[in-house]
C-alpha cells in the first residue's frame, strides 16, 4: 500500500516562503514560526526586493533556489500566483500552501476564474495545493507552524479546519487543557485537497487518535459521509459546522466560498455516521478533552460532589437537563457514613453539598465511597484553588494539603472536575495563579479533564456516553 | 404610607454578631463589616472571648451596653431560642440566622425547633432573615457578609435562597460592571419570604432591576401577583433551582423548599413578563444587558470585528439566539464604494475584518457606518484581546480608539471580549502586562456603559432576552 498523498507532502525537506519580508506582516510571519519551532530542513525566503530576510538568504524567484524545494508557502498577491505555480512546477515542488486569498470567496467572477486557472496549472504540473485562503500546516514534530507561540510538544489530536483563525483559537484553548496535536491543518477554500482528503489522512495516521474538524461546506458529500462512518468506528471525530443558518451560510460564501447546505441533512448524516457534533470551538475542545483523558463512560448515572448550596441544586438540574441521571445517594453509602459517625449521614445527598458539613466533612472520603459504589457510572467533582491569604504560607505544602483533601488522583471511575477560579475579574495575582496552575497540572497528569462550569462537564459527559453507546 | 417592614430593619445603628470568634464564619461576619467600614457599632458576642478582631466582646446580647438593632446569629441551632429571649429583652428588631441545620436536614425535631423559633420571634416582635443563609449585603450602609464585595452601590436588587449564589453573582457581576443596591440571602424563608423581598424591591427607589434565585415559593399566588406588578416598572430576572427530580431532592435538603412543577412555573414567569435564566452565568449575562442597555425593540443586529471562522460562527450563534443578522444594506455598500473601499462588494454582516486591505480602516469604522443605518437595531463588536509575543505594548486608551465608541450615534452596542474567559495565558511578564491592559480596556468599556461578554453566543442570547422583554412590555 502506498502512502497517503498528504503523508508525502507533510514531511518536506525544505520550505520556501514566497512573498516573505522583514516587515512583521504575514510574509515574514511564516518564516518566524518555522524558526521558532525549530524546523530542521532549509527555509528559503523568496522576494526579489530583499537579499536577506530574518537572517536568511533571500531569493528572487523559486527557481533561483539552489537546492531541492518540497514545500512552498505563498503570500504573494493572487494575480502573481499562476506564474509562481509555473515556477514551482519547473522546480519539482510537491505542494504549495496558498495563504494567498481573494479568490472565489470574494464573489467576483474574475477571481473565481483565476482560482480555477491555478488549479489547472497545478494539476497538469503535478503540484498539490493546500488552500487557498488559509494558514496551512501546524506539525509540531516536524517543527512546522504558522503562528508564534504554538506548543512545541506533539499529542494525539488531528485537526482540519476551513478557518485558520479557528486553528489558532482551538490550539490555544486545547493547550490550557493539556491537549496537544499531531497535526493541524487550515485548508480554506479546499481547491485541491478537501475535507475528505484530510479526514482520510487522519483516519490512517497512526499519530492521530482523536479528530477535530471545523467545516463550512463539504465538496464531496457522499465520499465524506462514507469516510466519516468508517473513521468514527475507530477514532472519535468531533465536528463544528460553520454556516448553519441563513446569515451563517452567507458568511461561509464570503469566507471560503463554501456552500453550507441543509443543516437538517447535515445533523442526520453526522449522527448516523457516529461522529460527534459540537456547536462552537469551546465545546469542540471540551469534547476532545473528554475523549483524551477519560476511559469509556458506560452509563449516565453520575455522582456529583463538592458543590455548595445553590450551586449543588443547580448542578443537579443542569446534569439532568443534559441527559444524565443524578441518582439518589445509595443506601450503602449512607450506612457507611453512619457507621463512620458522620452527623449528616441522613441529610447529605447526591449532589453531595459540602457546605452542610462545615469543617468536618471529609471530601476525599465521599468521593472514595462514590468511586467504590457500583451504582455510579462516573463522577463529577467541583474543585477550586485553596485559600491563599498571602504572607509566609508555604506554597508547596498548601498545594499538597489541598490535593490530599480531595484525594482524587487515584479515583478509578471516570472523573470530570469542574474547576472554579476564585476571585474573578481582576485576578492577576501571580502567586495565586501559579498555585492554581500547579493544581490543574496535577489533575491533568492524573488524567482528569477540567471544565469551567458544570454545564460544560455534564454536556461533554453525555455526548461521550452517546458516542460509546452508538459504537457498541 | 408606612415604610416597608424590611426598610426599617436594614438600616441598623448597631449590629451584634452572636457566636463570633477570631476564626471561622463567626469571625467572618465581623471582618466584612470592618472591611466595609460599617458606621454603626459592631458588638461581637461570645462568652469565651473578651476581645474579637480588636473589638470588645460580650458574653450575651443582654450584656451589650448600647442599643442593638440587628443580630447576626452563628450559634448552634440548639442555642437560638435562648438567644431570642436575650434579644427580646434588648429590644432587637431583626435577627439574621446564619445558624442552620433546621428543616433542611429532613429531621422532625429540627423542623419543630425551627417552628418554635418562629413562634417565639413573632411573640417578641422580632423579624427573622433566614435561617440557613448569609444575610445582607447593603453597600450603601457598609454591610456585607463576604470579604472583597464591592463597596460602591448600584441599582440591582438581589434576593437569593442561596448565600453561595449571592457570593458568586456579586463577584461575577462585579467583573462586568454591575453593582447592587442590596443583595439578600434568605435561606429557608421562615419569616420573610420571596414575596416580602420582591415587594420590598418593587417599592425601593434604590433598585431599578431585580435578580432572584429561588428554590421554592412559599406563597405562589401572592408571588405571581407581585411579579406582574414588578415587571411593569423593573425587569425581574429569575433562576429557578430545583427544576428536575434530583434538583427537587436537592432543594429539600438545601433550604427545605418544595420545588413545585416546572411547567407551571415557566408559564407563570412568562405571563408575568419576568425573564428566566437557567443558571447563574445566564443570570449575570442577561442582567448585564438590562443594566447597561436602553430598551431595544428590534432584532436586526450588525456584527463587526470577528475574523474568518469566528465571523461565520458569530452569524450562526446570533441567528440561533433569535437575532436577525441582516445582509448589509445596498446603500451602505454604496457608501463603502464611494469611500474607495476595495472590499465594498465582498464584505458582509458579520463584517469579517480579516479580509480588509486597508489597515487604517478598522472595526470602529465599520461600526460607525452601521450605526448610521436604520437597518440595524443593535450592534455587537468583537474586542479581540489576543496576545502575540513581541507585540508592542499599547495603552488601553489607544487600543480602544479603533472602536470609535463615541461615534456610534447611541446605537446599542454589546462587546465580546473572549480573553475574559482565559486566565491562563503564559505567565511571562509580557503577557501579564497585556492582560493588565485588557483589564483596563474592559474597565473603560464598562465606563462607557457597554455590556461585555466572553463569547458571542452569550452576548446574542442576552440581547435576545432583552428584546423579548421589551416586546412583551409593548404588547402586554
């Protein structure tokens, strides 16, 4: 079996950035992230106006480059692209990533014709195209990136997105959750490679275990849904659809010249294929976080602990409304609490409201009991940082005691943590922030996904349960 | 007309904290009063101490030399009856019972004790707030039950069966620029109940909108009559706790409330013209719109400042929230064309700012044009706070110039500041400084009375609720 066409072009020996410059704009911008991430191949800036760009020798044209050029990033204006493609054909370039935009998405006839002309030239010359109108490739293992500040570490998530802005935002949101990427590709107008190719690639890619997509329009519907079905059987595929309503559909046309299509058909197809729908980028990341950290959740019976007062009441409502089953506290747990001399054995429930126990309530013990009780399929715990009152408190000891109090690092059932930040608003106290970051890291190291509120945790859990039930 | 019974008791000349100590909640009630610089006398009461938080402590309420108007009780439940006797002798008018473990425990003797306390208080002519609650936050009188509550008063009245909810609401609302006239946590509603608090806020000149968190209604008919009356002059936004089976169980063990049928509740709320929110985040989101925006009676929204996919999803979110993301009017395009814009035929609504060629032409310029067209009833702007390493440090004032807030012809504007939800940026000095600048940007937007949301979805839903409310008012 020969390698997937994308596999060949994602491992370039060298990258030329055509239209590069020193002036901070996007042209220079494509050189800088390659340097930052430590791309090991040669980087060739191309611009007839410069002899040197970002410390590298610059070339007037692609064909002036002395060595092999596998991969070209284009940020020159649209009218100059056909000649550049001819150059690339001559040079034996395998792929051109067209950051260049203003093609069919402008709604202008001549621009759409130019786009088609480019496709014809590339096809006849054996050059593949990523884009146009996109940010291209983020491939941390190869040291390839299109943005400064993207993580250098790799992970098991593959992302294909019609929006480059979305890739930036998703990678950023995911990083906070400890989630890292195998490859992320922004593919814009999908002129040559389209959603099907990227999905097919991730399906067979051994580095990718979870697939995220942001799609505005599907170029080849029947192939896409066939692929989606076969892929979702082995890897979770989570999709955000942009262009769901009338105005969104107009917006996809002017963004990536996509035909958004009927939302009803879309939802049915995605469900039937066993993929998971998310409605925004936050939910996309939430779901991936759940898939990444948690073993399969077998049923909807949830034990909730650690809320207080009203938040505990609302937690019950929100879990139930998300489709979960907040069962009454099992008798065996009450019996055990009673035997341990708990003064609230008859009063505490599920959700377990920790404010009624005052200072003597054993949070960790309650979670332990829920973990051992077979009536619960999984658990949700509210946590926040410890009270840090400044002064000479020993920070490591504070963190240690806090983790011990909750005692969650060895919980066996799937556990989601709702992590509440104290003191919202102007919370820029760096010491408190460090404490919270350290605790979050400890939790993620123990494979515990974090959510910013109960609604997001509950809805994530419910979609995971649905996914695994369908798969069965 | 005599004053509302609550009006009389929430302006105490002195407050006694019974069960105060230097640690834990008892001391906790003294500290916020000190922090807020409460102007009356504070009397800590605890036979085990001679001094608490720097104040002389008394063995019992009756030992206090001066007048005592208001008592906060954090003694155990079993000691409350004795304390009430003392309060009666001292002429106390109101007792806030932080003390809990009454009917909410589900235990018969605890419920009986609660009733006995009510009978005793009635006999003594003492009014009760609570039990099982955190009581009163009244910034104008410098009264609070939490450290760190804003000292500036505002115009929102809040009544909540959960004290935790008051804490969360006040703090999240503070970050959005909302301030309170009074916030009251009232727990089990043994004496004063939801009706009294609502009635109070209706007639309270310091309150122009009302937030409530309710688990159960003690007097349904009176409540809905009052609610109808309230919404005629002041928006009322309500979160109901205990909507499903497990939530209903939870309200029983939290405040001994009977949650009741959710269907009946929703119908009543809608008929009364109040606004329903499903959680505290929504409560604050909706309130932010009501707090800052004038009445809006149309749904046609202009969106600007997004880029790429976020612009597409913004359209979807607005539409799904019930707003109408109208196409750009032809005359507006003409105007862009005449001004020499190179994307006059391409740009749409939402206006995707990533496609522009002219870097000087910014989000504010698009907002300014949109604000002049009667085709738009309201505007939503993305105020993007993305940090790129190496970015030049800007001042908040300079940053905000691009949004041209002073040129928007009084068109209602909501801002989306996504960075608000991200406290975890890299912890280097640059990003911390950038965050600090964005905090200033936020403060300046609040000063300009712009409601801020961390996500377009939440802005769109809040706007839609606001429009519903004023449509209801107009038709009903």
